[in-house]
């Protein structure tokens, strides 16, 4: 199979993109992305992690940040 274009982005509750975690190609299968966030980049609140594959929204995860 050909690699798939993948984009993983964190947005705040208003939809503003805060950080692109990954943008590139991945082969089919299980992939692992370790997440180490800068505490100064995120204040307490609700964020969303959007995963797109081939420019289609595949999943949205909710991230709660509590300080």
C-alpha cells in the first residue's frame, strides 16, 4: 500500500490551531506518537486533537489540561 498523508493538530475550544504534532506520510498499521507538551504553551482548559488522513477528518480526541 502507498503511504497515507497524516496530519495531527491540537486546537483550542474555539478551533484555533495551537500546535501541529505531526504532518507527513505513514504506512498502514499501528503508529506511536509520544506527546511531550511545553507547560507554557497550554493554559488550563479544553483542547482537541484532530487526526486527518488524506485530508479527511478521521478522529477528534478531547484533551483536558489542568494546572
